[in-house]
C-alpha cells in the first residue's frame, strides 16, 4: 500500500499537519518516533520538545485555569492515565501535545510509534525505512522532526531542566520563578545576546557567561549587550555546575575560570543555555538540500516546499529563527495544505 501523506515527527508541526491532512480526507500516517533510551538522552522522544516543557503561557487559547475535567474527557483514557495531574497554572507542554495528538486521532490520523532512520527520495513514491525495519511508501512526505537545543551535558543541568534550566527565553522568561531575579545566560553569539536582552525585561540582572574575552556575536549585537545596564558579561568563564534544591529548583551557578582564576558562585533563579540548536536532519543523509546550519531549506518563498518535489518541511527542522510552538504549528498547517494541493495537481486524491 502506498500512503498518500506520511508525516515524520510528532511535535506541534507534525500534529497540525496531521489535523489538516486528515480533515482533507488524506488519511495521513504519522511516524511519531520511537521510545528508546537513545531518544530520551537526545531529547527526541515522541511529542517533541514541548513535551519536555512544564508551563506553557504563550500558546493562544490556553490561559491559566483548571483543565482537569477537560483533559479527562478530551484525551483517550489510556493516554490520560500516564499524564501527570494538572497543576492549574495553565496548560503544560505534555498536556498541549496530548491534546494535539488526540485531535489528530479524532479526525482519523493513524500513528506508528517508530523512528524513520533512512529515506529514499530519489523517485516516487518515496521510501521511508524505520528503526524496526518497516518500509513505508508515500506519495507525499512532510518532515517535521524538529530541532533539539544544545546543552553542555552537565549532570546538574539535566537535574534542573524545567526547574530553572531552560534553552528558550521567549518561552519561559515570563514565568514567576524568573521575575525580578538574577539569571544566567551561557553563550557568546547573537542568540545568547538576544536571549540575555529579552530576559532583561523580567530579570533583576542577567549574567552572560562566555568562555572567551570577546563575544562571538556580531559587533552591533555585542555592543547591545555591553551597553545594557542589566547585563553583566563574565569573560573567560564557563558554567561548571547548576546549583539548586528540590524545593526551589535552581538557586545559583558555580562558574569556573578559563584563565586560571578561582571559581565563583552567582545567585540565580535560572540558567539559560544559548549555545545553539541541532536540527534533526541526520537521517536524511543528504537527500534534501540543507542550509549551512543543517536545517532543511525551504526552496520557495511562502511555501513549505523542499528541494525534492512532493517532500515538504514544517516546524523547527526548517526554522532556525522563530522556534516557537505556534509558528511550528502554523507551518504544519501550511505543509498539509501544500501537500494536499500538490497531490491534487498530480491527480492523486
């Protein structure tokens, strides 16, 4: 059997694509990813990066409130049983992703919990080979495998993820734990300056931790950081350990010197990593044109087309700029519509 539309990935982009493709009667198949230790360590388990996030305050339609009864009725019982109790703060990342997944299922989306490890886009139908060895053929493919934030790999960093350790200031800065508190940003590029600058809207002070004696950021961005009275750049310094406790989460950071000086400790309620993202494109093995940062290249303005006809890309796997759940979901909708119209043009309905 040749599928009309196969979606690889299960973050906001993947489920939005599935919802729109299913409503177009394309009977989409989603390969949501495998549940393996390798994926857990890499942060690439099913449901995407949002499932690793606690509070979500900036996704439209989910203000703070008690969603408990709604979740009990909206999400399938077998999935609801494995979800943590609702906190009442707002919607959590796992809750939002389960709701998206359920909505796609309600419209007839089929789901396989497996990884695609190899593809053949050299001819149609495309061939997708999974971790379990299954070969799936598809007329149209939507790649929505996302990107994962880079971390340093410190045990303390892992211990306090979502309890003060973050890789997205825009996502998390407004949370109560960070307001009017000192924060640490690790990194020295444009992204680090952007994160630090954004955090100054909420933090009492932002410490930028950088290994060298000058920023890697562009001159205009470096000047922006150095002239901001709320930002203090700690030169020749690296993050050695995230400090905290079970009750408060992150309480500070131990910083080591790269210039032979003594270690220091900074009080902080949050540590933000701004050392880049890695798009999940390795499995493509060069079959789609990528950018210099290894993101899938959109080849047509305002469209989700890739370098291969009939293959579309959505979400953070092709977006190294916005990296937000709502923009990922929007591009997932676009990819489904692009795929539907492309299939119609091929006479495939």
